[in-house]
């Protein structure tokens, strides 16, 4: 058995381990947050696609309609493209702050 070995961590080793832990957390945490925001944005996009399908084939729209879902506001805008052809667009702001838009055409 070594008489000079204390069997514990030295202060330098403990500081190095903490610095490594903080560096790893500082690198990985923003990446994980971005992945979570993108995943939530995909959920919003799926809701917008459902609203677009409903607006195209089930409900008659006139002008612009706003639908609130939690803290997100979806804006539906319908315009006549001539004859029986209609263009319907859904706009919303995702969790990252980008304005997103999906459009579709349908006959009525």
C-alpha cells in the first residue's frame, strides 16, 4: 500500500472534471434545445396541414380566418383562382420564430 497516495481526487482533477462537464453541457444543451424546437415545429406543421385539408374540402371560407391553438395563431386565407378553383393558404409562426406557409388548391 502506498503511504503517499490519499486515495481521493486532487483539487486539479476535480476542477478538470467539472470543466469537462460544463463544456459538454454547454455544447450539447443548445443542440438538444434546437432539436426540441424543431420537433415542436413539426407538430405545428401537421396541425396546419390538417387545417388546410379541412379548409380545402369541407368548409367554405371567405377572406381571412384566424384560428388560435394554444399560443399559436393559424391564419387561413382563401382566394378564388377563377371558375371553381380555390387557393387556400395557412400561415403561422413556429416556435423558432419563422413565418411558415402552406398552400393548396381545390375545386368547390
